[in-house]
C-alpha cells in the first residue's frame, strides 16, 4: 500500500524558509514522478512543483526561483525547499504521486505552512 507522509511545515515570517519532506513507502520516489501541491483556504488545490524519475523538474510560475524540489532515492523521500516565503504561500502542502499500475493518484495528509509576521 502506498503511503506518503509530509512533515516540515510551520509558522514562518515573510522572507523565511522551510524545508518540507515527503517520506514514501517502498521505492516510489525512485521510480515515479513526485509532485507537491498546495491548497489555500477558499482556493483550489494547485500544482507547485514536480520531479520526474529522471530528475527533470518543473515549477508553477508563482514559486519559480524561490522553491526547489528534490529527492533522495536512498531515503525514499522527496523534498520541497521553500525560500523567500510570502504571505500568499500560506497553504496546506501535499505530496502526491500517480501510480500507473493502480491507475490512481495517492496523497499525503498534508502539512500546514503559514507565512505571517
């Protein structure tokens, strides 16, 4: 069974940084595309960053040059380094991956990021 567990969220001042982690079961991180989404209150969930099994990355325009997605295959963990945080980055951040053999997308429970002075 696929399990994704996020951690690393918290309260941070504008301009600060947080490193979010997504611990996955099995060898998911090594062989699958990993995504980070976020959902702010009253808004739709949006894709923030993606890293493929080959290491290619992509970002939403709103976070480009501030956020960095990475992974550690040995630890089966994906990361989202968030820098220069803004109040509009406040949201619940979710780790997610689509498993083709199951034909379904899996989600973690989310981690809250609050950017406020």
